[in-house]
């Protein structure tokens, strides 16, 4: 499996290989933020509520970056957006340890969140620009692999560094981000961004009303999925240790099972499913996710939790590359960048909402309620997706895009030129 994944990555085109390397480096540098709260606590200057505000505003900045990214991506090529965001990100990290005062730190962390997150929609736009539709699921799965590997490496190294020199986290994080920016600057794609016509600027996500409804349909259906997959990093440890009363090592087991499965199987799985329609892929992914999270809410045995983790992890490996591929597929090339930015905003909305949902639904008598309710919500989205496929106003069918050999495929050929234009 690992050799097959490495061969797939090596087989990517130059632009996607460059993006894989820079994303891995960028995410591996994520050392400072996971330890920001404990770093500020160690300063003995701020109350817990103030630290919560400082840390929480990072998510607000990230959401603002997703919502505003299309303004940049419509005028500047994605690689330059990533470079600019990375430079600002690094500058904030260098300066932040020197700052003091609640208002100043809130402002710095807001800017930090924006500079950090603007990389995400720009990277998605670059994947769309650098891959033909038929290869996009695999391209997105490789990109997710770089993210997941980096997010495993960064906090792990950060934990070791924090024990020795906490302030060093900020400077090493900045160095990694600047290195990624340099690679992008030197080797990143140099394609000119698409220029939007006046007619294309009239509507938000599509030049046509039908396209807009198709986008907002999948955007809405994906929200329960984003909430569901925000639960593990936010609530899993507390659920297993405090809610179920299991030994702490079971939380580690679940995290390891999830990470190992993604590293080993996500790219080969998406390569095997590359020719499958978006509808079928998404229904499989939603079904596995709904079943997995619902079962997490009614299971109290460590071994079963680990096995169920394989179920929702399989859903994760399928649903996220398929969602991104489908959003790019239904998007006219003139608004593809804008739409992947809005998709990223939906993911951030899910991450912001997850702890609030968990807080409201968790109780001593039924600690698994957030997982069960979220799983049922994903199941409801699965059912609504089945219904949405019945109308061309709510579903952009890739099956209808496929044509017989030798016949033109207008939508596909229209977007194929985006490889050198986005």
C-alpha cells in the first residue's frame, strides 16, 4: 500500500508534486497554535477566559479567510496567494511572542488565523487548476495525505520542543512556513488567473440560477459531515476517558487507527474509485460516516470503538476527496476558485459548531448523544442526497456529462482548459 501511494504521488504532474511538498512542509510547521493556550497560561498574565478569547478568535480569522479568498483567487494565481499568506503567517509568529495585552493578542491571532487558513482554499484551487476532472479525486486524496502527515508531524515535534523551549515553537514554525513559501515562489505554477466577465460576476457561485442551487445543495448537505468529522479532534479523548470511563490508551488507539488507515489506504482507495460517479462515491462516503458516528454513540467497549473507527475513517477517506471533486466538477471554471473557498468556509463552520453541539448534547447519563445525533444527521443528509439526485436543479450529474467516444463533452472540455488558466 505504501509503495503504491508513493508511486501515485511520484506520478503526479510537476505542479501537484510541488504542492504536495509545500503542503507537507507548511502543515508540518503547525507547532505553535496547538500549544498557544498552555503557552499563554505559562505567562501568568491572562485569565482563562481571556486565553479562550485569544485562541478562539483564530477560528474566526480562518473563517474570514475562507470567505474572502475568492476575492484574491479571482485576480491572483493560487500559488501567489499561498506565498503571501505564508509570509504574513511567518511574520505574525515571529512578532507574537513579543506582544502583550489582550487587545493586541486578539488582533494578532485573528490575523494569524486568516494568514494560516488562506493557504487552504488557494491549495484547493491549485489542485483544480492542475488536474483534469478524471484525476481530481486522486489529486485531492494526495493533497489530504500531505495535510494529514504534516498535522501529525508538527504537533508531535512541537510537544517535544515545548518541554525544552516553548518560545522556539513560534520561530521553528515560522521557518517551516517560510521554506514552503520559498519553494512555491521558485517552483510554483505561473499560470494567469481567470478573469471574470461582468455577466459571471452577477451571481455568487455560478453564472446560472441552476448552478447556484446545485452548489448550495451540496454545501448544505456537507455541513453535517463537517460537524461529524470535527468531533474526533475536539471531543474524542474526553468522550472515551471521561464519558465512557475507559483507560486513556483507548483514545490513543482510536487516533492511531484513524491516522494509519488514512496514510495506508486513502490514496489507493481513491485511485480504485477514480472512475466511480460523484453521486455513488458521496453516497458510500455519507453512508459509512453516518453509520460509523452513530455506532460510536452507542458503543462503550474499546475494541469495538477501534473497529468502528475504521468505518467512519473509510467514510472520511471517500467523502472529502469526492466532495472537493464534485464541487469543482459542478463549478463553471470562472467560479471554481470562489466555490472551493466557500467549501472551506463550510468546513470551518462545522469545526466551530462541533464543540457547541457537543456541549449542548453531552450529559452524564448519555455521553454518546453528540456522536449518535451527528451520525443520524449525516444519515438524514444521505437521504436528502438521494432525493436531490432526482432533479437537475439540485444535482449536477456527472453521468449526464459522460458522452460516447468521439463525441464532444462540452462541460468537461470547457473545464479541461482550466489546467493552465486558473
